[in-house]
């Protein structure tokens, strides 16, 4: 393959300010918010030329947060223990603690963001 299968992702939110604060706190990043004719997007930072995809928080009536429906996004972390330690302080919920995947595939954890979305964290250590 010449490219990664995922090029962009969008996470539904009902309160952009609250969601932005959560993701910025957990991942220690800055999200830029843009209003595209009523479609409010909070763009995650991107690293041009690096592996992986970037994406956005999205606030619009067509986007509905869910803990159980839809795709599960895995956020790559150097050591997910760091991000996991910030989840509850940012008003999120830990659904599954750090767990070894096995077979040399590293570790994962499941969390629920402030909007009710289930997301995953992944790291090799």
C-alpha cells in the first residue's frame, strides 16, 4: 500500500468548548476551532509528512455522540498511562484500564469523553 487507509476522522460533540477542553487536557495539545457555515469544527494538530491521520471534533445536528455505536478510534500515545492519568481530571470516564493486547501489539485503554463518545488509547509500552 502506498498510503494509510484512514485519511481523516470526525468525533461528534454537543458542546465544543467542553470537548475542546477535555481533549486539550488529556493529550496536552491545542485544538483550533472553525465555524464552517454552522458546522463547528475543532481541528486536532497535524504533523505533515508523518504517519497517521488527523481529524476534528464536530458540532452539528447531524453528528450524535455515542458510547456504543459507530467506529472506535484509537489515539496513538507514547505511553498511554500519561493520557489515562488525565482523563478523570478532565471530566472523562475510564471504561477499561490499561490492558496488554498481547502478541507484541502493545497496550490499550478505553475512555469516554465529556460528550459521551467511547475512544481508545494505544501505546507500545
